[in-house]
């Protein structure tokens, strides 16, 4: 059964051992006075919980290097840092998401390095030495399928052990999975998470 915890603040909640904030939390509202994420980086997206549940069942090695792409507020990467002491880098094209990531990381007593880059600008050198590349809710337009496939290919060429993406099941995500299956060892299966409430979607693993 999920472990639930009552919190005094109605805009703070707990899921998979993390403390998370709603967009109405006073810290978030204060940050919005100075930073305006423009590429959907305005909340924790639900596919992040699919990744947390997945890695809860299939743990990462301790202190593995993890890169979360399209990280937004970075909840999945923060989970890896807290649960496995992973050395996490959060990558996003929108630098205005990083103050929100920093607040969540501090709230959960971990550190996450942040890097501003687009998918297509992440190089093999950036990927070298990473154990796992993760991303959630990042393939929501058809135009994202090609750059994410190319990023996956560079990751495999750079020696990344696995690429793990989660999504509610949008057609661009399935197109990405179909394309990856032609070149790599891929599993793409339905997944659900029960915290903080039930979320459903798919987890694609490329090895």
C-alpha cells in the first residue's frame, strides 16, 4: 500500500518519499514573481510518478549518474537522488524552471545540477559516463519524436546503460517507441502509479 503522510500545509504533498509542492504553494507563488517558465514547466507532471514507481521496482545502482531531460521542476531526478543517492543532472531548454527545481531539491535535502540545453544540443560528451537517461511527459508534439530519437541514439552510442521515458500514451511517444524498436532493445509497457493518486501511462526502456 502507498505510504501516505498528513502534512499541515495544504499546498505541500508527499509521494514516493518526496515532498512536493502545488503551483499555489507560497514558495512557488513567490518564485513566479521573478521567473516565468514558458515550455510547460509550471508544475509536476503526472508521468513523473510513473518513473518513480518504475525505479521503485527496478532500482538504480547507488550513486549512479542520471540525466533528466526536459526536467522542468525535476521530481523524477530528485527521486533518484534521494532514493539511490544518484548524481543527477537536470537538463531543460527553459532556464526559468531551475529555481523551482532548486526549491524542490532543497526541500528533499538533495542536490541536482542544472544545465540549459535543448534535446538536440545534448552531445555525446554530455552523455558520456551517465548510467541512465530519463524523461517524463516530454514527447507531446510530433516535432519532438525525431530529436528524442536522435538523443536516444547518441545516448546509446555514448555508453548510457538505459534510457527510460514515461508518458500518458500520446501518439508521438508511441511513434518514438516504434522507431527505437527498429534499432535497439526496447520495452514499452503500460504502467501505473498510486501516489499521490492513480496515474496511468507507459514506460519505455531502451537498452
